[in-house]
């Protein structure tokens, strides 16, 4: 049995992939610990819990970087913090001399910097400038240097010796490298869930910054015995970017699941719509470039007058979706529901008529992705309408027994509507066969039991030298 320590830069409460991998390796006989961070990133205390055979330890993020960021952006807002440091230092002299000097130093530096910074801040507000999504470049760099790498140092110190250090995404990889260097041994596995520098707001950073981080990623990943990722398209890209010799594909599929013969219509009841109402579902994160607006526009197209768009999830665009649901243009046919726990998600998805995932080609990461919701839909026996991207097309249209839905141009609400109509307007017996094909594909191929076998085999090879020692 080998000891495995995983690192992931989140609170490990709802990260289905990390939890599934850890549980699978623990069931295979490995001693598995996951090191994450508290859900509240400002928390100064960590905690531990046990889930099944897996230990989860949450290590706090060092807090000093927030003072640095506040000093750079809004130095006048540090007045209370400076006052508390000075007062606390005076009350505890001579022991508090360090805190007193820190407060005085920051306060003295903040006054002239506030005089310089405040006019620019007020001018920006007057011109309507807002902080871009993900923060400014300076914010991003400061968070990386003092939050992400600071957490990595603390997490590595908490890890202890291990046979394998397993880092999830680029934010978890530095902790792996530090832990291995600190303990002098252990194989490295890099689990890249996406092309990190081509994802979300990371893809909007200047080219020189992304090239710098790409070199760092390649250097860190060169220590990995293997790279793990989520589909074949990403595997090919990572081989090129990282020069990886071994890339193991483990798709993000849920375990095989069989819907009840008479499923409880959780979606329609929660949305307050009649039982015979056609539902086009979107489930997952409410964020930009996921096709949320395009789905709502699609139900306004001819032929979809009875269809309701239902959004099940969470995220930064929740307020936008709520406004959309209240917009009279949609006639009450847009509904937004809170996310449900992962262990009951498939029961909610199962009563949708079609699951729509119109990812936009805004980043390379989206173009190469196979999102979790794709495999969750198939596991629930629900046909999909997906963006016509390489790996999405392969899963949806290249199924040996027949297609599992439709693909479309995700930027065109009319094209999305046409794909939805093809699913919904098919004869009843054809729709039953389509749902049966989705469920069969999930049972025979797209399930965690099938996918995780490659992860278990990788760890059996990595554990062999440790066992011999």
C-alpha cells in the first residue's frame, strides 16, 4: 500500500472529480489524504475531516497578501487596520513592539501613497471604469505570488512523506513540487482538468504573462511521472505543451446510475410548471461563455413556444439569469433553481426533455472540453444538445448504436433551437429509443467504473517501486 497526498486549491467539499479519484484510490488499497484550503479564503484556521477512507485536511491561505493588495489599490481603507495594529502593539509592550512598528510603518507609507492614488481612483469611478472579471493583472499576480504559492508552501509542510504527490490543476502543482523537494522522495502526478492558462479569465491575461506561466508549468510538470487529464483532445494539447511522455485520460463521468421507472418530477415541481411542459435544461456553473443567454434566446424561436428553459446551478451570473426570468419577453418560460447536492443531481436531471450545453468558442479550453454535465446527462438518460466541438461531437454523434442527441453552432440561438426541435419533435417511440441509447452508452462506456480503471492501473505502476522498497 502506498501513501498518496493530493493537493487542490479549493475546499474539497463539492469537487466531484477530486473526491471520486481519492475514493477510488483508497478503495484500491492506497492511503489517501487530500490537502485543500478553507471555503472562506480569509479564514486563518484549518480543519480536517474523514470521508469514507479518505482524510481531508484544509490548510489556510497566508493572509499578508491582502494587506499588500489593499495598500496598492485603496491605501486609505487601511486606516482601521493600522489603528488596530498600533493600539494592539501599545497594549502589549514590550512584546508588541513588532506589531506597533508594522502599524506605524504601513500608516506612514499609506498617507503619501493615498495622496497619489486617490485622484486616479476617483477619476476611474467618474469614467465608469470597473475592475475586470478576475481582477486586474496586478491583483492576479499578487494572488498567485502570495496566496497560491503561500498556500502551496503551507500545504507542502502539512503533507509529510508520501509515495505519490498528486497535484490538481496548475494551482495545486506548486504544492506538489514543494512537498517532494521537502521530503526528498515520492512520484509526482499532474492532474490537469483543463488547459489552465486558456480557461476563464486566465485566457484574458497578456501574452507575456501567459508565456511566463506556461514555462513555469512545463518546468514543474517535467517532474511528473504522468499527466492525467479529462479527454483525448486535451491529452494531445498537453503532450505538446508539457512535453509529457505519459498522459492518462480519465473522463469526468459519474458512476453508472439507473433512473427509477417512475421518476419524481423534481424539476417541474420546483419550477412550478405543469407536468407536460417541455423542459430544455441547463445545469452547472452560471458563468460567462456557457451559452446561458443563447439558450434563453433559442426558446423565442418559432416552434419552441411551449418550451421552458430551466437553469439549475450556481455562480456569478445568477443575478443576470434572475433578471432574464423576470423579462416579459420570455413570458415566464425561464426558470432559475439553486444547485442541488451532487448525490441527488442525476435524479433532478432525469426528468428534463433535453440538456443544452451551448459552450461558446471563447477559449481553447472551451473548444476542447467535454464538460461534466455531458456525462451527467447521459447517466440520467437525457439526450443532449451540445456545441459542435471535436470531442463533444465524438461523444454525441459517434456512438456505435446511434447519436445521443444533436450538435449545433453554439453562437446561433436559431441553430440551438433547431437542434432542440429535432429532439423534442421526434416521434414518441424514437424519443424513447434515444433516451435508452443515452442510458446504455452511460452504462457500457461513459461511467466512472470504466474510466477510473486507468487511474488505478497508473497507481499500480507507481506503487511498485515503493512496494519493493
